[in-house]
């Protein structure tokens, strides 16, 4: 499978990348290419020019900035999974990044590409929602920040404008509680059939003081399962309550169906993995 | 390669070190690394299966890191180092990993084997004594339709133990 012809150019800075984008009709950025190349081969995308941003140094770092961790768009999943700052401050993100696709994908795929591509079955959007991340873009009119709640609009669709470059993502570091990521992966592609990110904070008596649950693979884009959160907020998570609450995981979305998983099956797996994720987060919190 | 635009129809020189040898190939931007390795350089040990990043048979090492050559344009690897199965195979006989695959019946049709061997090379460099879980995780991006994987796991374990 050979994609249609395109011009190719390397950019060595954000400014150069943006000016190339503005001056070329129908150009696309490429970094890891693990979302874009399959689309180009199937001719779902046929950009006239590829601007290779992979060597832009300033987009390759992970740094702690006060109570946030700022991750450059070009950081690979492998880098994120193994970075000491992230393992300590954002353990569920490290866990999820370490389970994206497979080794080859993690070696090459980047967080910027992953979020900008917004595949419903990709892992990191749920983590961005869980932590309440902010997506930092840069365009001809300067920088623009997107709160994650306003970023994912639908399958393969985000609020990012065609003239903008996704520069970095910043994650607030939770000051309490514990978080985990549970995933039922497609055995061949490694994409999430169901992925559940959960964060819980409890008081000394085991009462849930705060909770967030985000899912991917289930609906047209990653989402917060607010019904589950509300059912558990302010209460003690007994097995019975947790079981009941987990079944609300698909309450607010239209559940996807494909050759691998029917709607009912996916709904069932979503409930099971929501329960497991919350349980593991609770066990971690009380340790 | 300069930072000038490489036009879609023209061919541009790409310089890369392949299996320790400096190579220059003239490519169109849309040519995949997998195809360039096979057709321009005659390195047909790199196989091409699904061509969409799932099966893993096109796996090579890029600067020592495991990647899929079907998801890379050759222009993107200008200035980099590529290792294919030919690069880890001795002139005579088999490498220890290859010998272990043979001993443990870790292959049947052999189509996935070059990628499996390279994945084993990469794994054993960082995990000289991997657990079964390490092995299965490392090989999750390589699909084999013959062996059921168990003999491949045996081959890696056998090799790592014997190599100690």
C-alpha cells in the first residue's frame, strides 16, 4: 500500500513548522506517523505536503512546572511510560502509556499525535480527561489553550484548528487519592476495546471524597462517566454499591459496535472494567 | 538531505547506515522504508504483511530501537542507522537467538521469524533474563499464525538461559 504522492519538508522549529503550514495548501504535520500513515495508505488522508516536526527539540521534553507536568507533543509513549517524573506524579498516565499498542508503536508514537488524532479506541484521551489536562496549541494568532473537556469533539475530531500545531499537554498533579488505568486490549492491534481510568480519594473511614472515571474504546470519543462518579460520591464503596455503580458506565453514551465486540458485549466489559479500575484505585488508596 | 522541500515526483538522496554499511538511496517521499529496504537495497529478509502497523513482520531496528518499517517513510530515516535481520545474521551459521529458535521449533512457515528474531535481539539487550510476562509483552506487536507462540517463548527463554 503506497500513499498518494506528497511533498516532504523537515521543520526544525515551531515557528518554521507553522509558517510552512500557513504557506502550503493541504499540508499535514507528521511526527511518529503511526496514526497518519495508515490513513494515508488507505487514502482516507492525502495531504499535498508532509511537514516533519520530529526533530524539533523544544517539543521533546517532560518537565515539572509547579503542580503541573508539561509534556511536549513529541514525547513517545515509551518515554512517558518510563519517565520518573510521570511515574511518580501521574502513575495512571505512565501505566496507560506503557500499554499503548505494542512495543513498536510505543517506540515511535507520540502523545501529541495520539491526542490530535482522537481515535475513539486510543488510550491517552481518557487519561487527559481523568487528570483534567490542558492542551496547548500554537497557531498564526499565537498560543491557544484547550481544556480537555472542550478538546475531543467526536471520532477523529478535535477542537484543534487546521492552522494550529499541538505543542504540549499539561497535566495537573493530583494532591491526594490514587489513580489507575485498566484496559481490555484488542489482541492484535492493542487498541482498547474498553479502557477505564479511575481516580479516587477517600477519607480515613473509607468514604469517597472525590472520584473521577473516564472511559475510551466505548463511545465515539473518550468521556467521563459522571453517573458512576455521582453514584459513588460521598459514600463508602461496598462491593454491592460498586457493582451497581459500574453498570452506569455506559449510561451517557451511544456504545460502539464492531466485528470484534457487539454493543451488548462492550457494555458488559465496560461495567466489569469500571468496577475493577475503581476497586484497584481504592485498594491503592488505602494501602 | 537539505531542509529544502522534496517534491512529490522527484527523487531525493537519503543517506542511512544499513547493517553497518553507509548507503545512499534515491527515493520519492512516499516510499516506505520497508519497500526501500527490499526493493532498493535487496534486503528481502524484512517482510511485508498487513502494511498497516498491526502484524509486525516489517520490524527493524532504527538506531537500535524496535520500529515498524511499513509505518515509516524512507525520507524520515535520513541520517539514521537501520538494522535488519541480515545485520544480525552471521556470515556462516546462526546467531545464538536464531539457533535457539531452531532448537525450540520457534518457527514453522518462517514468515514472521525475521521480525521475531529482531524483537528478541532488542529484548535481550535490555532484559538479559526476561520473565515469560516480559517476553509476551515484548512480542505483543509480532503476530505468528503458526506456532501458537509457546515455542517462541521457549526459544527466547532457552537462549537467555544458555547465554548467561
